[in-house]
C-alpha cells in the first residue's frame, strides 16, 4: 500500500472536516428554535383537538346560547370572531352579537379584511350577561373564555 498521503492533503481533509462541523453547528442553531416551535404547536393542537371535535359535534350557535344559557355553560364552541379591541368582540362580524372574552388580552385582535370579517376561534361558554341602560335598552353579552385561534379550514 503506497503512502502518498502528504501533509497538504491532511490539512485539506482537516479543513473540510472542520467546515462540515461548523456547518452542522450553524444548521443546528438555526433549526433548534424552529423545531421547538413546531413541537410546541403540535402539543397545543393535540390538547385542543378534543375540544374542537366536541364543539363541532355540538354545533352550538350564538342564538342557542341566548335561548339555553344554563345548558351551554362550560361547553366549547368554534365561532367566527371579530375582535377590534377591549370590549369590542363579536360573533360572525355582527356588532349585535357581542362577546365578553376572558382573558380579554389573550384573544388576538382581528379587525377583518377584504376577504373575511372574522376568524375561527375556540371558546368556552361562561354565561350570558345583560346590561340595562337608562334608555331601557338591553345590551346582551355572551361571556366566553378564549382558548385558541384556529387556522382556516380547521
């Protein structure tokens, strides 16, 4: 077996090995947050999947909560919600279908766009609350607990 391996070739292979290791470290550091975010999202989806399935099977709408408030308390719903800020959340983009989310700061803002007036959110019904004003008009809010914003088509 001839020994044609020179010092120059040794440095060449050592340099290529060092470059490959450096590239592997850079790729690892770049992918680590992406992988952890992916795993967190996967875990979140697996936790809310039973609630989403229950909500879709129950098919509770805004009007049924107003009609049967005690039967719907604690039940999950998937509603299209428009949230324009504190005290300005509504169902299906309809300003007369008011929602009182808790925690209010947890629900993402969604003002609407050219293509959609609302976005699907998983909520838990907490109750129905009516405010009576001096003009004898009643403002009704459905109290909900915000759980998650869902991707379109979910």
